[in-house]
């Protein structure tokens, strides 16, 4: 990859990137100096003009296999990994990046420029490396996006996974009164308020599950429940029971979704927590057979024998 950058007071600002890989991983340092910020429009194809007062850095793979690189901006970008040294990203950095799906950064990233995620309608995954504590810029990023976002916090080898559902607003006119008012749809706006002083409030997050059940579909609700059960950061017994109850009460729909998405780990979690219902398990096995999910069918049949063994009748002679 070829990088255009500036140096200021011993720190590096990324201006543009060139290469062939839509998954961009920025270096932690250039010339021994830390990479701490990106310029406005750094990954946007809608920048008015390119800057000339820049320095050029080439990664080792670029020096060995360079040639034919393109500007990594706009629809050419699918994933960006910021180094743990990154502190600030500029205004409209991802403006119009309609194919951007994944973004990784650390809790050292504190400054998010205005309009940074304008048009990033496919962005669905944030991975956040917690190096200094629990304060992050996740709330600011979520506030710019209406779609579902899956967030993974990484603390050493430990993972915390959360689902933030979608939400959208609709302008509705009351014609007789000549009043225009806004209706909110989806539970995503509620979930985006589960932060206090830039820290995630897990208990407030769990308290909103009843809102999600009123608005969201089984795939979203299942992912919320399993994310909290499998990665239980600050999970109370009350919230744990509520998530388990949802799985039990909607097991047919939940299992159909897990089968379609081939989510084996979630099915194993059902076994670990002994949440199986006999009829639901039989229905799921039949559905897996009809849809050709052989691995899942094998697993479900094993669980049938383990949890609901067929008792053979004994006859006295």
C-alpha cells in the first residue's frame, strides 16, 4: 500500500491511501513517528482536489509487488483497521463509502469529525480494542448511523459483543391540523442511549430488551440475547433469565433462524444452558433435513438422543 501523509510535531496524519486491497490496515508508525490522525475526506471519493504538499510512504508489500494501485476511496473501501495509536479522524473521512462494512479502532480514538460516516449505509461491524479503560467514541459513531451495528469490545483475550438494532425516523403530516411531526421506528435509538460519560452501560442496555421485543424481528432479538448470554459482561441474573425465557418461548422461530444462518455456537449455548424443548428440537431437526443443513442436522439429532432419549419398553417373560 502507498500512503500519502503529513508530519506535524513528530506525529503523522494520513491524507490518502493507494493499493489494490479493499481491506485497509494503517500502520502504527511511519519513520518511527506515531500515526495519530487522518485528514478530512481521507477515504472519500468526493474530495474536491488532491493535495500536493504530502510525503509518500510505501509498505513492504508495495515495494515488492507494487504497480497498478488505485485510490482507496469511496466504493473501493470495504474495511479499515486503524492502529491503536489513532486519536482523531477528520471530517467526512468516509463520506460516500457505500461499501464500507467493517471498522476497527481502539479507545484512544476520541475525535470523530463531523459527517464522518455520511452515506456509510453498509457499515455493520465495529471492533474496539480497549487499551486504557472503558471510555470510547462508539456512541458518537452510532449516533451517525441508523442501521444495525454489531459492536465487539476487545479487552485482551476477552470479547464483549453487543447488537445495536436499526432505527429510522419518518415525517408524518397531520393534514387537518397542518402539523408535521416525526415518528420513530425501531428500538435502535433507545439502545444508542446506553452510554454514560462515553462508557457502555450494560444494565441499561439489558433493560431495553422489552422495547426490542416490541419492534424487532427474531433474528435481531436472537442475536441480542445470545450475545449477552455468551459474552456476559455485567449481566444480572434477572437479565439472564429474561434472555433465556425469550429463547424458550420462541424456540421454533429462534432455531429456524439459527439453522438458516448456520450459527452452531448459539445452538451449543442452548445445550449448555439446557434450554431445549422436545417439540422444538424435533421441528428444528426436520427443518434442517429439509433445507440440507447436514452439520446442523447431525448436531440436533445428537442433542435429541442426549436430552430426550427414547426409552425402550421392557417385557417380562
